[in-house]
């Protein structure tokens, strides 16, 4: 089948025009990346970086390495960095307060934390080294509320604030807790702020097998790339983590940044590039707008997917909690039933013992009464015998007395008798 030459010429001209358009677009994009606002290079950049590994009950391998490497890269990028490793509660609080004071001078503020973090009653808490969390009531007292950092940033009202939490490891504290949930809770970024999580809310992040955690490894790679806005940079981090973990871990951001884009590593000043007239700038602008719209739509779809996943996780957690409560109620009911049976058995045994005691007491009293009756009868017989003896003795004495009296009378009669004389 032959192709008309007219069609071949049209295809060739279309292809050439496309190459010209793409070449012009590449030049314009290069100019845009190079022509970053010089104000970013001169404004203050302050960072507080904390990495906690040496936990007593559940130590972590990577956080100190992560914090050390992040601090080094941020110094390269013009940040004034305060690094704290294996910090206890007091050290973390003091460092955060000092960080808040530095933010009041304006510019850009960045807070990075790697270590154990946990969600409790819808809030996120960063766990210091040495924390003694044995019960739910200890969480708020022995750990640092991440909202404290956001509050200081919001109060400072500087141009850009960024919070990065690689603290979504599984919660090793307060086992069996009903209120402490998996991973970290979603946080709303204040105006001019961006909050980045190593994984989606309600999920947990891997600590990593190498020197760095998976999230921080990709973050270190992307921080060094020049001319990339922070939102796009974090999107690239997310893509890398999702690919490496095979979608088991999905980083998450909440952003309220406004104004001009923020670049960790801006391109070269615009004055170093000669002005170039771009004949396709309007078309390029349309393409960029369409790309941004598609990217925004994709981000919304991803956020919807993550939100559905979060809701599903929460529903699963609630179902597990309900099942746990149901089992506990059943166990409590069984325990109460067992207690009632044991109490009834105890009362029955006590009643039987009391009845036996009463009967025995009655027998003892009856025996005592019978003994008393026998003793009384014996005493009555003794008294009767004694009475009969006394009566016999009395009759004997009376008989003796009567005999003695008669004998005396007889004797007297003999003495007074005068025989008659013949």
C-alpha cells in the first residue's frame, strides 16, 4: 500500500513544528528554573533537626543518621542548622523554644524530626529519649506535642514554614491502649506552612535497612536537585518511596503555602543568562497551566485514595476496638457470673456450717440439760435417802428413849414397892 507524498510532507512538517515547540519550551523552562527570585537566596533560613534512636525499650537504627545527614544537606543549602541527637524531653523543649525565637526574625523555618512518634486522642506526640510511658496518661506528660512546633511557627508569621516528620514508626508504648492509634494523625498546616509525613496518616513507616530510613533517603536525594519547587520535590520523594516499598508506604503532605514558590536549591541568578525572546511563551503557558491542572487533579485523586484508605484503616481500628470491648465485656460478664456462683456457694456453705453449728449447740445444750436433770434426780434420791436415814435414826432414838423411860419407870416402881406383911 503506497502513502501519498502530500501526507508524508504534512507529517514531516508537523514533526518539525513539534520539535521547534518542545525546544522553545525547554528553553523557557530552563530560563524559569534559572531565574528564581533572588530574595530566596538572601532571606534567613533556620532549621531545627532532631534524631532520636537510643530508646530504652525499642531502639531505632536510622534516626540519628537521618538527622545528621539532613542537617549536613540543609547547611549546604544555606540553612542555619541546630542539630540534636538522642535528645531527652527537656533538651527537645528548649531547642524548640529557641527555634521559635529564631523564626520571629522572618524568612524560612524548617523542623525535622526522626524517631518514635505516636497518635493519641487525635494529636501527634514526638517521643524523647528516656521517656517513661507506661500508661496513656503518661503520653502528654512525657512526650512533646507536635502542635507546639506548629503554634510557634504560626505565631512567628514568617514567609515559609516546613515541618517534616519521619516519626511514623509503629507505637511500642502503652501496649493494649484503647486511645493510642497506629502511625500519626493528620495535621492541618497553618497559612504559610507545609507539613510532610513519611507515610499517610494512620499508617506506619519502615525504618530502613541501610544508613537512612526509606523516606529520608529519597528526601536527601531530592533536596540537592536545583530549581524544583518544594511541593514538586516532595511529590518526587513520594513517587520514589511508593516505588521502593511497592505501595506499602505512601508519604503525605498538608500544605497551605502561598505566594511565590519556595526552592531548597534555587537555580543561577537570572542576570547570568542573556534574555531570549520566546515566540511560543503563550502556548507554553497554556501547556504549563494544563500540566498544573492535571497534576492538581492527580494530587486530589491521590488524596482521595489516601483519605479512603485512612477511613478504611480507621473503620478497621474501630471494628477491632469494638471487638476488643465486646470480648472484654463478655469476660467481665463471665467473671461476674463466676463471682456470683462462688458467692452463692460460699453463702450456702456458710449457711450449712451455721446450721451444723446451731444443731451441735442444741445437742450440747440438750446434753447439758439432761445431765442437770440426772444430777437433780440423783441429788433428790440422795436427799430422800438421807431423809429416810434421819427418820430411821430419829425413830430408833425415840424407841430407845421410850424403852429407857419405861425401864426407868419399872425401876422406880420396884424401888417404891413395899411387900405386904403377913
